[in-house]
């Protein structure tokens, strides 16, 4: 049975950190303000708007220490990773989860934070939240349904999402624990201590800014490593800002994925609102869901 961290109540503290790429403090301000409007306290780590002069929000040691402090802080009931980017895999093996294992709290984020979601699920069987990060609160959109889905998840409301119908969808119904995240990170983790088991699970994938040939390569890596063969279901989210070579690859991202998974007998849906774009529902990694794909609709619910 998956361990679900305690849901939040008014007055609880949410810590904000950047365990990977840099984010200016002002870019996180709308998120901080919104969390406080929701009734929470916000505690900002040193890596949010730190004095880094390169891609990362600090040195590996600084990012590790900042995340570890939030993880071990009794006052902090959830840790929201303000942004992803790249860098979590550089520190994941040095994070000490002993206290966290005894007193789990929600770890929130997506993209590079897929490393944390997968690591927590594989090693400790603790649920976490694949969900919007700080930039999703900017530009006056903090009240959209995707940001609000994070609020609902933190409050413990049961999840039920619907997705548009897509021509590549494969009808069916699947029940299983939900795993997945960013496709590039999932393939990056194969063979490591953060690798995930997918048999009997509902897998979800999304990505951004990749060359189309690399989507093909990564999906074939999942297939060759057995990650796609015995799923309960597959959710294909947004594949945004895809890039092509001078000589075109010849297929879209969805066409690539469809070609690779079309012969499996589990339900598959495309265009589900989990992505690097605005459409990014909060999903509880490791929690049991039912995926139902019919001719007229797609429903994912706890």
C-alpha cells in the first residue's frame, strides 16, 4: 500500500526550493502570494533567487543542503520545487530520506522533479505530486483550473479529470498505480536506483523542446527495457515545442508514440492535460487510479 503524506490544512507551511535550475525570486513571488491567499505559510529556501551566476540555482552542495533542510524541517508540511530544468539527478543520491520516511510530506513539481517522484516511489513507496510549479502562477493565471488542481490535491480532494478525445486513442479501462513524468527523465533513470517499475501501472509521459528523432529514441528505449509491455494504461500528455532536423523526421511526436505502442492491448489516450504548457493537472504519483478511454471521452479518477 502506497504511503500518502498528510494532506494540508490552513496555516500549514509550504517550503519553496530550487533543486535544479535557477529562478529569480520575483518569478516565484506570485506563487508565494497565492499560497498565502490559500491560507498557507510560505517558507523560501536559499536557492530561490540565490546568487548563482550559472544555469543552476546554486552549487550541488548548496542545492542539496537547501532541499535537505526543507525535507527535515518539522514546520514544513510540503516542499514545492519552484522550477525544474536540470540538476536533481546530480544530488539525488546524497539526499538523506531517513526522517522523511518516518514523517513524509508532499514533494511537488514536474519536469526535472520527475527524478524525485520516481526515487520516492521506487525506494520508499511514498506518494508525491506531479504538479504545477512557481511559474504557473504568473501572468495573472493563478486561479485557472490547473493551478487550482494543486490546491485541491493538497487538500485531499479526490481527483477526477477529463481529457479530449484523440484519433489515436485506444479504448479500454485500466486500474493501477500512476507513475511517470517527463519522458527524457524517465529514460535517464533507467538502470539507476530511481528507476521505476511499470508492470500493472498506469504510465504517463510528457516532454518539451526535444528533437522528434529523440522522442523516437526514448520511446524505443522504454519499449526495449520492458517498460511498455505490461502496463495497465498509457497517458500521453503534451509534447510541446518539438524540434525537427533539416531533413524532416517525417512524423509528429504523437505519430511516433502511436507507432510504437499501437499493438499493445491496454487503453491509451493522447493529449491529456499534463505538460510543460498551461494545461498541467496535479497528479498523485503512486496512487491508484482508473483510466477509462471510450469513443466519446477520457476519464482519469482516483
